[in-house]
């Protein structure tokens, strides 16, 4: 039986689930006209700056093509929202450009459910999109509003470098996510959380918003992403690797190798979606008292480049982060 046509598909899976009107969170009453016309009509919150970002997830590049559609939707929206969190923006709206090999209700129903549940969780709503036929690919554009954006170019020499939560879980999870390894039940559960349900760090961003000098989310690996703060701020960094919060999964997946391969995963593995940010000396005490799930891992310095030390000795990773080209 053929699946729904283009317009039926949009109505059934998208416009019926994301109607104009009051939404939770900051998106409330900002949508004048949602899905269905040539454009959405949106009212930005007064006095705020809009932050917007787009990311494409390509099947078999960013997720296994045969993965559960509910989880694909969750991952697609969460990794996009992570960019808003990294700017300290409150999520408002998103659009979805969906390329599908076929109109398959068995795939669309769980995908739309994953999208709607994730959107509700973060108070963001779908306001438009595009639907085309071709190899599976999901492009989401998110827009949020910020009062005090956290940019990459504000760090100063001497600022302390922090990361949120733990690093390396998603990269360590990859062989399990790709089905190359089975893993233990605990490892599979940690893979699910890290790979399909990464948590955009809105709460941490909000809490440090008045104190941090620069921030970004770690999508390509800490070293690669911290180097963006370094370049934008025209600085370098010194990291003390014994301080690095290495995720349990990165440790257990590297158990047969050694602690250094777990470190390597935490430093260069991608897909963490944790925050990396810098805090000037005068705000360190205040940030410390906020009791956030964050760890100080080093300092910004005037000398360009990132230098890592492990127990005082220089330490060099082999790789340095994911590059598409
Ligand atoms: P147009 O031809 O004017 O670009 P479309 O026929 O592509 O419009 O889409 C009709 C309406 O449905 C538009 O409001 C568009 O934003 C929305 N839409 C299309 N695809 C999607 C999708 N995958 N998710 C959400 N909204 C969509
Ligand atoms: Mg269109």
C-alpha cells in the first residue's frame, strides 16, 4: 500500500502535532502563523536578540540509516538545540527539511512522535519545513532568543577552562550504535543516552551566562572545539588532563587498552554536546558556589595552540577531532 502523499504526510505527521497557539516555555504566543502557508509568521520576544543555527544529519554519516526513527528524531533535534544552549539562547522555533526515500507511515509515525516529544521537553515548536524524496537526510534549523549571548571570541589569557558533565561517552558508544559491537546491557543503555538522547546544556548555560567570557558546545571533540575558542579569542590553552571528566563508558570501552586511550576518546571523540566555556578569575568563586556539574580543566594562555599535560608531563593525543573533509 502506498504511503500518504506529500500534503497528507505534512498534515498527518507535522501540522496536526505542532499547531499555532500557546506553547510551553519561551515559545508561548510567539507564533502568529505556523505550518501551512508560504512562510511562518513569528513574533520575536521584545528586546532580545535572535540566535539561529542549522544542522543536517545524513543517514549513515550522522546516524545508522536503519536506526529507530523515534531516536533519530530525538538526536536530530537535540544536537541542533545544543547550538542554542551554547549561545545561552532560549529555544523558540524550528523548521524541518526532510528528505525521505519513501513515504512510509511505519517510519514517519515514530519519527514524528520523537520530534514532538523532544520539542515539548525543550519548549520549542515546529513552524515549517520542506519535504522531498531522496536519500534519508534531516535538516533542522533552530531559532532562539538571547539576552546575553555567549560567543567564542570573548576569552582572555588567564581565564579558567571548564567543561560540563563528562566527555567521551558518545564517541565510545559509536561501535555499539553502529552494531559493530554488542556491549554489556549497561554499556548499551549508556550508548542510548549518549548517542540518541544527548542533553543540550541549557541549565548550565543559563547559570554561567553572566560569568563566562566564551562558550561553545563540543560536537567535534574537546581539542577541536576548544581550538575554535582559542582562534576566535586569539589565544592558546593549557590543559591538565588528570582533571578531565572522562565518561564511564569511555573508560569501560577502553578497559582492555589503558587509561590513555580513554583520555584520547574524551579529548578527540565527537558528539558529546557538552559545553566548554571560560571564566575570568574574578567570577571563579561565584561559579564555584553555583554547584553545577562542571569541571575546571585548564587555563587560557597568550601562547597560541593547546598544550596538554598529564601529571605534569607533556601529553600529545594521536588524533584531534572529527573533520568531514
Ligand atoms: P511551498 O511550496 O510554498 O514551499 P510546501 O508545499 O513545501 O510549500 O509546504 C507547505 C507547508 O508545509 C509550508 O508551510 C511548509 O513550511 C510546511 N512543511 C512542508 N514540509 C514540512 C515538514 N517536513 N515539516 C514541517 N512543515 C513542513
Ligand atoms: Mg517548499
